[in-house]
C-alpha cells in the first residue's frame, strides 16, 4: 500500500492537492483471482463526504464500462451514493467494491501471482475508520431548539417550529448587534409554552438544532463590505454556539445564505454535514406543489445552485412512494420544458418571513424526527458534480438526526451546468475577499 499527497484534477479543470491511497483489491472471477489496482482520493471534507474512487488499469488491462464503473474508470457504488458518516467508512466500502466487481468485472486482465497481499490493504484502511466522535444516538438527545436573531424572520421561525415540531424547549436569543433584533419583549409578555427568551448565548447549550437568522447590514458602499459586517457578527456567535452544542445541526438563514453558511462552517469547526443553510428549500417545496397540483406531475423536483438568478430546477427519476434512495434525473430535453413552465409559475412569489419560517420548521422537523426527507439545502458542494472548489450551494440532501447526506450528482444540461459554474466562480471570488 502507498499513501501520498498528489494533485487531483476535477472535471471542471480545477486542481487540488489531496491525500491519495493506492493499492489493489482481490477479485475472483470464474475460479481465478485478479488484483485490481485502485486509487482512493480523500477530499478535505472526508470522512463526511465519500472518497473519489478510481480504477487504474495497467498496460495489460482494459476497462469494461458497466453499471459500477464508467469509461474513465470512475467507480460508482451504492455505498458512495448513500455515504453517511459515521456509519460509512472506507473499511466498509472495500468489501462492497469487491462484491460488485465479482458480479460484473470492470477490468479484463491477466492473472498475477506477484501482487501484494490484499489483506495489507484491508489492514491499512481499517485505520481510517474514525471513531464516533462522541456523537450521541438520537434517543439520547433532547428536543431542544434555539433560534438566534430577532425580527420578523426570527419570530416566524419560533412560531412555525412550535406549530410544526415536537420540542421540549425552544430558546429565543435576540442579538443586540443584529439589525433584525426585536420581538423578544413580546414573547416575554405573552409567554408562549416551552419558549425561553434570553440575551445570553449560553442559553443555547445542548441544542439539537440551532437556527441563525441574525443579520448586521451596514451602510457600507461595496457589497463585499456589507457582507463582511455579517461575517464579523457571526464571529461573535458561531464559535460559542458550536462549543455549547457540539452535536447540533446549524441551520443558517442569514443573507447571503450561500456565503454565510460557508462562513458558519469555517468558524464552527463542525463537520459540513452539520452546517446547512435554508437555501432553496422554500423554492423546491413550491416547485413540487406546482408540479403536483397544477401540472399533475408526481415526481420530486428540487431547485439547485446559488440562491440567485442562477438557480435552476432538476427532477427525480424515482417516484415519491418508492423505497429507493432518491436520484437526480440526468438533464433531459423532455423534462426541461415542464420544469421551466413550473419555474415560471412560481416567479414573483418572494421569500416572506412567514414563508421562510415554515420552510425552516420543515427542515428542523426532518432533523428532530430523523425523517430522512430530501431537502434542497445549502451545503458543501465540493466534490459534487465535478466541483473542485470549496463552495456552498443548494443541493438535494437527505436530512436526518445526523445532519445532511447529499444525493449523488447527475449529468446536467448545458444551460444548468453553465449556471452552476458561474455561481461557483462568483461565490469563490466573494469568499476570497472576506476576513473569516
């Protein structure tokens, strides 16, 4: 086995130095044993996102494109598509890879008796299986939720969560430095059941979900400087909250949500699966309603990308009643007119505070009940669809008690792919101008 650092080139031509594991796996076929050379590339977000797995045939081997390997040697396995740390690990992935390759060998090769002992690979990667990190099981966690930031959105989140979710306690923290402050006095006056009002972040300790609605807009002239005021506000909130609730899911609604979710992840030190933004969830739920009620199309759809004019819609190729893991349907000329029509019908609806509050409550409920519902939330997009840049975008994610699990990427249409790449470039440029 060899472990090294090397430069990986993503499909968007960006490059990054990553940890590379090179070795062989033993594959038996028709009574003979073959050693298949593989490479595992570990992204910065590993183990919370799966490794990039490749077959690396020697000069005497030929790739046989099939269900689990494409023409370029990229490996596609169910375990990669449904990767869910800490349940998923490299040591659990390798036996699945071996089993699938024995069913449908992706390489034709001469037998070799000189290859390294395959048990060496399994012994090595077993060291990569990380511990649980002290994350408690769902039945050991309380039903405490905290909303940080007042104003209309903060109040809408409080009332919507109370109506939608079963919570043991809901803490409302009105941040004095936030431009969205206000509402805490009314909550104290009318004393809603299970709601505690505080001005101290320590009241959030032990939360399962922390919703951050705080904004600190300034009168600065440039957009980057305006966003920087929010980043500075977050610096006084996020590290403390993450320390007080290390197992919590952070749900960000502050604007711009793609940037602020990225900032929250950087400042918190939490895994990317535990830091998400409300993103395009509201748009996705509206889109599904239009498709189902107005257009009689009963397949899930999601709005992806940056929360801007560059966002676009995709559809699932699996019906809602299917027990299979949802998948994004590849870009198709047959579904695009339907999605464009539905997308046009939902224009000009806006994102009012009460509608955003309902969306936040729906995501919160999926976490508290471990519902495993697919939401389009802002998440780390690096490694998805060939994106090599560290950037946060709205992607379909299965939400549960352990946070988010991204759906596997799909081949997008030219227009959608161009919008995605443009958003990656603009968001990356803005992040480079901020002092995190």
